[in-house]
């Protein structure tokens, strides 16, 4: 039961890892942004852009009519980006530093100030992919041992006792039925 749950979680991790990879590729051409704006001009924002996932706030200065400062309530946008910098990096003159696994992007211009935590897609992929990779590698190793006539669990040579491992008690699939 637990084994099955672990396998499912591992598979989910792999799927999320691949999905992040797809979003990574996509983030170099498109902004995808979801925002919740409050009446005081502050907005909580999530977006991904130029290889990074951003979570944070943007606060519109009083009197600003800048279209990038969020409107009240929920809003979501998806539009093309042709700049070499991300949405807010360009606006506040930030140095990207995309090699950092976690960074804070903060600054302001005449219309608003921002504060974001930035996690690059590559780092998220690494986190999500490490477990499936280890499991996959182990599976290949077990497979190799099994093909070589050894116990899949402990690697003991099963030439003399193909039905059951004398070392750990593991019974290869079909082994005990045939013998
Ligand atoms: Zn064994």
C-alpha cells in the first residue's frame, strides 16, 4: 500500500518536473501573470517569466495610472515578451542573477514598488526530478542484476535456487509457481 503511494507520488513528481520544464521553455516568450489587487494599491502577484517563478507584491503609488500596476480584485494575463529581461527586472533595473536558486527582487520606479521572491524553473525541476531520477536509476540497477540471474533485492546469485533467494527470502515473480 505505502509502496504504491510512494510510486504514485514519485510519478507525480516526475510529471510536475516535466511540466516545469515545459513552462521554463515557454517563459522565454510569454508572461503569465495572476494578480490579486487590494483597494490600497497593493497587489499580491504570481507570475513566471524568463526562466523564473515570481511570488510577491507590487504596490502602486498614489495617483499612478501605470497599466502594469494591478487593478482591484483578481486578474490574469498572458502576453508576449520580446525583452531580454523579465517584466519587473526591466522596470526596476535589476541584475537577473538567474543562477541563484532563490533570490529577492525588490525596487521601485515612479509608478510602483515591488518585492518578489524568485525561484528559477531549473531549481524547481532539480527538486522535483531528483527523487524520480534516483528511483529510476535503482530500478535500472535492479533490472540489470535480475537479468544477470541475481536476486533483484540483495543481488545474491540465484543460479542454484531460482525460486527463492536464500539470502533475503525474496521470491522472483513467477519463481515459486514454476518450481
Ligand atoms: Zn535476495
